[in-house]
C-alpha cells in the first residue's frame, strides 16, 4: 500500500513537471517565426549589462550597417517582455539605419534571478510587466538611453518607440526625458494630463481602428496635448486591431488590416525618424524630470485595466 501511494505521488510530480515544461516551451515557441527572422539578419546583435539606479538591467542592442553615425532608439516592448518579436522589431529598425536598444524590464525578476526568458509562462510575464512601478521603468529607460546615446557610433539624437504597454511608457518617457527628440506611441495609453506640460518632444501616435479600448483615449489626449501646447499627431489605421505591428508580420495572421497597418505604420515611423537628422542634438543638461519614488513592491499578480494583455494570445 505504501509503495502504491509513493508511486502515485511520483506520477503526480512528473505530471506537474511535464505541465510546467510544456507551458514554458509553448511560450518560447509561440514566436519561433520571429526568432527565425532574427537569426537570418546580417546585422550585429549583442546583449549588454547595465545598471539602473543600482539594479542590474539586461538589454538587447542592434547596430545598423551604415557609414555615418546614427540616431539612437530605445525600443520599449509590449507587455510580453523582451520577446522574440521585440528583438525582431529592433532588428527591423536597425535595418532602416538606427542603433536600437531594447531593455529587458524583467531583469532579475524571473526564476533564479532571470529575465523575460526565464518565466515558465507568458501569463506570468504579462502579470509581472503590468505590475512594474513606473519610476522603476523610467530608471530602466534612462539607463538604456544613457548607454545607447554615448556609443561611438551614435549621433546623440534619441527617440523612444513603444508598443502596447511599451507604447504607454514611450509616452510617459516623453514627460520624463528632456533630451528626447521624438516619442512614438503604438496603441498605448497616455500619461496623466498633469504630466503633459513636461513634454519637450513631438509625440506620434499609431492606433488600430478596431481597438476601442485604447482609441477611446485619443480625443481627450488631443485636447490635453493641445492645451499644454505640445505636438501630438495620432493616426488610426482602419481594419487593424491592437498589436498590429506584431500581428501584421505574424504568418498566422488572418486580418488583412493588420498587415496593411503594419506596412503603413512602419513607413510613417521611419519617415518621421529620418526627419530627426535635421534636428539639432539637445544639450545633455538636466535631462530628466524626477520620477516619484518607486513603491517597495514592484511586481503584482494583478494587471490594471489600462494594460494591453486582454487580446487574443494566439501567435504571441
């Protein structure tokens, strides 16, 4: 009888282990197509270890193949962390001629002190990213920006490009970083109206026509930015849903509007980025608006309603 109970316990343990392994494997292989795109790239990729207010921060960096110094981009990923697609998107921007750095905002927060790749499921990544304190995120973005703009191959100009959760943080970064030359917000929520007065860079918005949750914030944002005397140019792409920059290149995508929006959105993004070549480099003094002190607990198990994780997870 004792042996039978022991066998059952072992079987349950093996079943649980297999289940966890399957979840982790599923999360990893869900973006195999993006990883293959990245592997085929001829550009130089590297991982760097930074410090953000005394804590470690890992980041992915891609260099363009150009003759002259290039504008730097801080790429802020979706709520799915530093995924295969986020790295592939960074590579696409490098192909257009920019040095791109994508910080892993979950550095040290995963199992055994790992980052995004160490989490056993995409759901846990989503919950962890959605619970990050904004002050901690701003410190991470500052560290990434400081590093990438000081590279010998950089021309000193800086832009932020964010998607979903990262789109909201790109908008927030514009209220915080004084030497930012432009902020690009892909289907992300705006910052508090009271923070908009601190923005010193133009903000460009990209939204899906079938994304009512985020689109509902656009009219008030237009009015608030206008009242603050700030430049905000939103464009809505009909027929596209939330996350169209990823979905538009996903081989499993069946929504034509996502593909069209991805093509048009990327063309607009690179057109506006190219204009930064004629913009003077901002002085590197008083670069940041102080962020509120972070809460001691930086990760929670519950996402807020303004986050971007309530979409179809297929193909993430």
